[in-house]
């Protein structure tokens, strides 16, 4: 069985305060996510703080011609072909 860190142990390892680590937990900036054991958080030893959390981009970049993106935009409904009309 792997011994998990408490918030205080994780904070001292990263040289931060307990309150800062709790803020990281509440905002989802620690991966893998800590588990709450009744009265305290238990953090896996391999857990890390996610840096540049706001700047993360999806691993698959969708371009404007992507079929998945078009399905999402139209709620999965097929679009009726639009008639092309020429104007003079």
C-alpha cells in the first residue's frame, strides 16, 4: 500500500503554506486529484501541481473544417443542404 501525503507534508515538500495547497486542491491544480478521507485530504506521492493551468490547450486542435466541431455546433443534427442562389 502506498503512503499518501497529508496537506502539511505536501506543502512542506513544495515549500508552500497549507492554505496555498488547499487552494490548489479546490481549484483542481493538483494531479492526480487528492482524495478526502473524512477530515483530511490524502495526496498521492506522485501528485504534481499543474503549471500554466489557465493556458492548457487540448491535445487535439480542432480546425474549422472538423466534422466533430460542426456536430457540436449543430447539437448533433444534420444540416440541410443550403440552396445556392445566384444574384446579379
